[in-house]
């Protein structure tokens, strides 16, 4: 893991937000969400501000607890969390058929953990697209440390308005990122535009499954907890993602919820009933220690005011994710592989 210590966590809290303004940023972020009286339309119309605030506030927590790749993965028995995450990234590269020298776009790349792993696995040149300045700064530093900075780079931009010409990339992928888009069709249409004809787009999407009942109050509560804890304007049904892909012009090669056949539950790292030494910081005891550590760091002034509030809504998210997984109403790994036709008439 790249940021191992408590002081590293404290120094990164708030990202690019001035440390004296972290608390007000937390309050503004929370007001976007249902738990605090927020409306879906406000989240969608202000998604850039909402998502930027979210990642400024949570990135240090993510890196401290999760490492450099902020995503889930199907997991085999006896496999560590880190091993499963790497395999999940390799699987994506293999589905896309990535080759040395290809020009690839990572849409919503975070601090670039998957980008670096896939680049080393495939020898492709990868551009990470991200709209959060703090994450890009951190990603560039990590690229330099591992030596992929000559073939991989970052671009600060909104994935609803990609700053690239048509037919620019040999492949495009997104890992648990385009769920932040206020409109799936608009996002996929932009990806379609910059992808070369005949080439592939693959993604892992966060979705509500067909088991989700919008009239069930408990289901709605779980959905709202995931939305506030993970910076989402809304969580789409799997069918809506599929429909948006087709509307954007893609031919869907195959799609499947990879959570269904996972030998171990994908939410296992966050389940309070489990014990793990390899991912201790994500366990109930590890999270309890982190919570009190953040409280102490905030008390002595090493962490900015509001840090504990961030920890609180991340804890709420973890509870929502576990409940959503156990009830099978939510998945973080609805996978699809889609192709841009060789010609528009196909």
C-alpha cells in the first residue's frame, strides 16, 4: 500500500480543499444526498462539484484502507484481496485484447492503480482521465515511482465532455467509475466518439439489480447510504446501462453480473463479521481503530475539522454496500464488453 501511516492519512485529508474549509465542504457535500434532504436532480446537475468534493474528502481514506486500486473484485477461496484486485484488472485487459503500444483510455482512473497494473501487464500506453486535481497529482507521483510515467499519463477533464478527437483510442475501459455520470447515455456516447471503429469498450459498473424494489423502504435506504458514501448522483439498474450502451451505438458482445458467480462474496472485505490480517484496516476492528485515530488526529489539529464526518459517511457506505450485497440488490461489477461497429451503417 502506498500510504501506510497515520500522518500520511492526516496530511492528505481534504485533498486540494483548504484545510480550514474541509468542514464546510463536508456539509455542502452531505446536503446533496437523500439522507440530508437532497434531491436526485440537484446531484445530477451539480455532479462535477459533488464528485470533486467527494474525492478530495475521501481519497486519503481510500488509499489508507484499500491501496491504490479503489474497486471490488470477485474472489477465489484462499485468494487475498490484493490478488483478486489484480486478477480483476488483468481480466479486463484480456477481454479488451490489449497489446503492446496500443493507445488506451481509462475513464475515471482514480489515482491510477488499475492503470499502472494494466500498463505493466499489457505494455499498452494508457491515458487516465480524471476530473479531480488531487488524485491526478497523486497518480503522477505514483507513476513516476514505478516507472510508467513515460508511457502513461493523466488528463484532467469531465468524462461527459472528453477532450479528444474522434477515433483516438484503440480501447477504452472504466472500472467502477462511470457510475458517477449523471447520464449513462451521454457518457457512453462520448466514449463511443473517441474510440476507433471496430474497437472495444469494457467496464465494471455499479448497479442496482433486478432484485431491487423501488417501493421497498429498506432497499431505498440501502441505495441512499451507498450514494452518499460513494459520491453517486443515482445508481442505475443493470438494464438501464445496457439500454444506454445500445442507444450510444455500441454492439454488446457480452454482459454479466460477475458478483453472481463469485466464489467469495465481493463485499467480504467490508463485512464486520469477518477477520482478516491481509486487509486488517477494512475489518470492523481496523475501522474502529481508524475512526478513533482520525478523531484523535482531528482533536490535536493534525487532521482538519470535518475529517471525522468523512469517516462517518464512509462507514455508512460500507454498511449499505454489505447489506446491498447480502440482499443481492446491488452489484459493483456488472461487466460488459461492447464494440464500436466498423461503420455507422452496421
